[in-house]
C-alpha cells in the first residue's frame, strides 16, 4: 500500500470523528463530573452521555464535529492532537449550551430523537444546565496548561460567544419580520446571522486548536475564516433538512422550520425568485399552516428554485473554506482529514 493510499484509507469521516471523540472523551467527562450532581446529570443528558435519572445512554448522541475541528486545528499547526483537547472540550460545552437554550427559545420538544432537556427536566432546570455548560467552557479553557497562545485562545472563545449570541438574537428577531416588503429579511442578512450563529463556533474550534498548539496569528485567523464559511454551509444544510429532512434521521418533526415561520435560506431565496408569488401568498395567510399547507409550501419553495439556490450557496461557502485551508500550508494529513469532513458536509446538503 502506498503512503497516499494509506492516507486515503484512514481518512473517512466516521473514523476521523470517532478518533477525536475518543481522545476528548476523558477530559469532557472529567469536566462534567465536576458539576453539581443534578446539574451534571442534565449536562450529561444534553451531551448524550446518560438518560434521565443518570443511567448510561443507550446510544451516542452527536457526531462531535466541533471537538474534531479543534483537534485537527492543533494538528494542522504542527502540534499534537492532545494540544487541542482543552479547546475541544470548551467548544463542545459551548455548543451544547447553545442547543439547550435554542430548544427553549424555539419551543423544540425534541433533540436528536429524544425529549429536549427542557422537556425532560423542565424549563428552569434546563436554563440552569445551559448556564453551567457556558461557565464550564470558559473555566476549562482558562485552566488549560499555559502556552504562548493561551491568552489569544481565551479571547478567541469570548469573541465567538459574543458572535453566537448576536446571531441567535438576529435569528429570533427575524421571526418577527414580514416575509415580503421593505422590512423583509434579505439573503445577505441571513448569511451574516448564520456566520455568527453557527460559523463563529466552528471557526473558533479550528483556531483554538491551532492557537493552543502555538500557531502564528495568520494561520489561526485563516482557520477561523475557514470555519466561519463552513458554519454558513452547515446552517444552510440544517435549513434544507428542516424542510425536507427525514425525521428518523434529524430527530425533529418534518417541516418544523416552516411551521415556526423561520426565515431560512431556501425560503428566502424562493421568495426572491420570479416564481415565488404563490409561496408569498401562502405564507402571508394569517392562520397557522396545517400539514397540507406545509407540504404545499415545501413544494413551492422547491418549485421556485429555493432548494437549488441554497445548495449552490452552501457549496460556494464550502469551496471558500477549502481554499482558505489550502492557503495555510498545513501538515498534509490533517488537511486531508479536514477536506474529508468538508466533503461529508457537502453530501449532507444533498
């Protein structure tokens, strides 16, 4: 087997994700186990480690993309995978905090096929668990072994947290705005929101790993930008799954985003298209859309070109991320693995 063949053989997305999850798992467990037992149980439930009551979970929850990016970010910078572990734990905790609070704000009763934390434990306890995860993420990073990039790493995380909150605020405010007219949400506004809400933490994950491994500022900055492009593509993929995804795979009800009136890219693109008039009239109805109307709305989005426009935009951001990664002159194996994850995300949007 040639070296290049060996590299390809080792670079499947499930293997990459599993390797990094296994590496990070002990540190993540240690962090959660330091919480108050009740809060720790809720945090463990949110992370997929346990069921309500504390029994071990029957199946793993979540792929661990963000922690994987932090580990690969360290390796891209020429450091060890272990150097990225504190960053991996921090971003995984922040991501989980955001999901716990998102489900409360959106009223989503399910997360990955089982009751969301607020449905399982109550709204107040879920807010507390989210707050604990947020605080623990910052504490984990500040307690990491000191390196020349430690201070910049903490600033990277706090900047991502600020952007995440900004993006979530915009997402909530978009729901109050009309579908059409001068106050309607523009596609450009959506992309800024998506970069903040989703891209900031993906960019942070890559850059954190690199900074903890001693990467120069220009490398960390390029990885941050690459992750932000990846995040926009990831958010668009979620939009597509929110309309056309299989509930058995997504763990959420079909047409959930349309039911909630969320301003997602496929819908915004369809409304802006010449064939979007019928969709505009349907969404403008004052009554809540029933299942029949939701199916018709999804069909109208596709007919007006919203699905294809969203796919094109997702692929454009994936290509931009790939170009930035190539420009960092990284170590070849982690670059190949990062590109494998990009390819996996591309397939996820189809």
